[in-house]
């Protein structure tokens, strides 16, 4: 079946530290991969996406590369800010469907 | 402004008292969906709709109903709420599969407590 596994949080970092949040997936065929972010009290927003192997999605300093050989889509940022504190969800959409399958989310806390 | 609007934001009710959570989108999206978010479980899909008068069960549909009489509205109905339906609920919409990499647009959530 299709599933997404994310590292458990919370991830606690100081401002300007390097961030990695791991995400691996199981899927048949060629899914599309997404990272969504949820700020406190809000709904989820798309952060970045990749639709095929070796694609790199990027936005607001965040990056993730679609690695088919390791079935991974790890989220990285070179220098986090306090305003990046949020819950991050990895998700996949199986090929030719509208269904989005989410991971359990990883809370990021950034301190000054 | 393009948005998905849910109401209410917070709701406390008692077991067995029917309730409806409304969801409306102004982007002319065909696809709409309801999720519940629980600690350690992420987001799980309750129901979805591909277009007017077309609805389908998601992964956790038990205890819920939906309707899609108009394209913009997709209410979630709990006929007889129970405490295990205490959760944070999100409505989401997107264009249909023709551009299947389109992101989901989420509402701000409804926190439901059933006592």
C-alpha cells in the first residue's frame, strides 16, 4: 500500500541552525511528493512539491529532493528562523489519483 | 481572496447531539475533502467529493456524513457525535485530476470536543 513515514518530533533548534526532517515513503508507481506546513492555529499550506524522480522542490529557503532509489523526500533548510516554528507534514499523491496521504507530522521549534 | 472557509472554529457539544460543520470555497474547485487530525496519527481522510452530487468514503468515514449539493459547499454532518470524534477537522479543496499536482487548499480548522 501507500504510506509516508516521518521522523518524530519535536525537533528543537537554535536560530540559524541547519534543519533536516526525514521523510520516506512506500508507493506503487510514481507518486508526487509534497511538504505542507501548519503554523499555529492555521490550516496546512503547501510548502514545496516534486513530481518525478530527482526533481528538487524549493520555497522560502526550504528544499527537498525526490529520491526514488531511497524512496525519500527529506526536507532541509540551511538556516532556520524563529518564524519557521510550525508542524511539517510530508505527503504523497499516488499516480493518477486525487488522494493525498499524509505522514504524522513533525513539530519544529526554533529558539532565538 | 481565494480561500476555504470553515465554521465554526471551535465547537463543544454533548454525545448524541447532531451537528454540522460548514465548508465553503470560492475558487470553483471540483475536488473537496474532509480530514481529521489527531496526535500521532497525522491527517486522515473522512470523505471526499469529485464534483456536485458525487461523494466517496475516505479512510475513516464511520460516524460522518457529507453532502455536495453545490460546487462551493461541502458540509460535514455528525448525526450522533461520540467522544472518539473529538478532533481537529480540516476541509480542503483543489482543482481536479486534470492538474493532479495542484496543491490542496485548506481551511483553518474546526476544533470539536464531544463530552
